[in-house]
C-alpha cells in the first residue's frame, strides 16, 4: 500500500488545501479513512458553483443545504455562491445566506447567472444586510440591490459591486449607510440603466475604485463625499457630473475619464493620468499640486503633450516623472498635427526637485518624442537618472538597430542640466 504522505501534513495545512477545491471534491475525501470522514466539515471556506455541478444522487440545492448543516466550526471564513435560477430557488438562497450568517460569516460572494435570452435576477434585500460579523461583501452580475431602508453590517470593511443592478438611487445610499466602518469600495457598471445619480457618502472610506462604461444618456453622474479617502481609481466615466470631496486623498489613478482633474485631487502625492487632454477640464487658475511628488502620464491619448506641459507647470515639487507609451501595430503611425508647446518658463520642478525620469516603451522613430525627452534632459538640474526602455530588436532588424543606435547616441550627447544624471537604455 502506498504511503499516505498528505495525512502527515499539519491539520491547518490540510484544511487550507481542502478549502481551495470545490466542496464536492472536499466531501469525496471522506471515503479515504475514518480520520478523513468528517475532516471536510471543518473547512473554513465553502464555494459552490451550480454551473459546474453534476450529480445523479442529489440536486445542487440539496448539496449546499446539507453542507451548511454539516458545518462544524463556529466561524465560517467565506461563503462563495455562483448560481442560476434553474439550479437554485431564490427562497433557498436567502435561507443559505442567513444560515451562513449564523455561522459568524466573514466573507460573502454572490454571483447570479442565467441562460441566454432569459430575463431574471436575484434580489439582494434589506433582510440580507443584517450580519454584524461580515467583513467582505461581493455582489456580482445580475444581483439586484433593492434596499428600501438601511440594514446593519457593522463590521463590513470591503464592498465590491461588480456589474450589480439597482432598484433606484436610494438603494445604493441605504446599502452604504448600512456599513459604518466601510474602508474599500469597488464599483463596476456597464449595462445598468436605472440609476440617475450614484451617491457615495461614506466618512470611513479609504479606497475607492470606479469603472463605469455605462452609456445611459439619463445618468447624471457621481456625487462622492469621502473625507477619509486615501486612494482613488476611476476609469471610463463619461457623465455630465462628477463631484468629489476627498481632502485627505494621497494617490489617484485617472483613466479615460473627462472633467475630473479638479480641485479635489490637487492634494495628491502620487498621480497617474491616462486621459485625453482635449476632453479634460482643468482646475481653475491658481490650483497647484503642491504635494505631488510622483506623476505618470500615458502618451497614447490625443494631446498628451499639452497635459504634460500643464502638469509640469503646476507641480512645483515633482520628484519622479514617468511617461508610458504603447507599442503600435502600425510601425508608420504618426499622430497628425503633433506640435508641442513648451512651457514659457522652465517649470520649478525641473529647476529644483525632479530626480527621476522614466520613459517606458520609448519610440525611437518619432522625432516629437525626442523633443520632449531632450527638453527634460536639458532643463532638469537635479536629475539623478533618466531611463528609456523599449521593445527588443529581432536579429533580422539590422536597420532598426542602426537607427536606435544613432538616436541613443543623440540623446546621450544632449547637454544635460544635471552633471550627475545617469542615462540608462534597456529593453523590456
């Protein structure tokens, strides 16, 4: 008989391994020996997916129900349920969730899926906002949030709303009001057309991510009041209104968004911009990024060079500047009408603070990029390092190699403002 090595593992490790496999697989280990007969009942994480479930002996609902009833520990770390209306009745799902709550549940993840051309959803109601041990809640696709009054989730710190649906504007307000200690909120929207105004008013919130690709013409936008927020990440927004109150904001990523470079983000220390300058509404005159020390700008959006100029002029203490280009499939691509208007005066950050300059995926064929790089090297007096990375060259691309060598030599020969600047060229 083969040696049973896995049984020699520490009990905690065995339970961790069992928590990583489907419940059905964990249950099947009960036939190994008497010692394994009830071991699966001590697994702290339960995950069920009705699409992957096939059994001739019992239904999916029976499996979930019996597993929860057989559970032995006093604390259930996580309950992940992915289900469809053909395999699980909504009444049963609500009962399972409440049973998990009774087991002092820490993490609940729900995802509803339907057959093609069917119209259905699972309703997440106020009765499910009543677990004071819950720390993480994830509501996925086709989960309808219908909360007419706030509930009680006093321990909830993370809330992820991934393609969820909402009955009305009040439902999202009441859901957030149920979470007085919420620290992290993730919102993703695309095909939801009920909300008119998405209000996020959470005094305790520290991290916020919003990706909104919704094209509803009647959607007004976002009103966000988050006085403790430290990190903001937003992308895809194309809405008339975006109101943000985040006085403690430290880091922000703004991607493919218009009209959000506002007074609300001028306090950040780290900022990543992946936006079109032609669509961006800049802050009023006098708004300066006094705290900004790290800036990253993506260079594939139209007018990025104007955005670069504006940011250099309004970021007097900038220490790190990163430019990120993209590799284009068309080697002859050239942005039409490209003309960089240099700052009228050398920005203060170049004269006294900028130490690190990085350009990822630098395009050696584009003279306009060379113009920007040359300007930085010629004017950044305190620059310690300038790094240019690019795609590797294939063995048969001799002409490309010669051209890069010429351009590299040209950049290396620029009369730099900083005598201590170390120039680095590398492949990615």
